[in-house]
C-alpha cells in the first residue's frame, strides 16, 4: 500500500510514525556519538553502537524526557 492510497487519518498516523522513528534515531545517534546511518532497526546497542549499561540507562531517560508518554509505547515496540 502506498501513501497515496491512505485516507487522511491514516496518512497523518503514517507520517507521524516516520517522523517519530527518525527523531528517535537522531536522538540515539546524538546521545551515543554515532552517525544516524548506523542506527537501524537491526542495530544492537552494545555490539553495533558501543553503548554500555549506563549509556542505555541515560538513553532511556533521554527518550522519556523527549517524548513523554509516547516513550512507553516506543519502548514496548522495539
């Protein structure tokens, strides 16, 4: 299905999801000091991005501060 085939509400939801994913990737990249291109769906925080336990904890706090209530949904999805 393409964006053109979606109704207005679905388009808005789809666009918000893309921006949210992009925003989260940018936040992770900035926090860990890596390029945004390295932050993929398949990337492992420790093995691929070099994050230790404290980096991961700081990142969780940063995501919650940036996205508030939405962060609970994002954390449970992936």
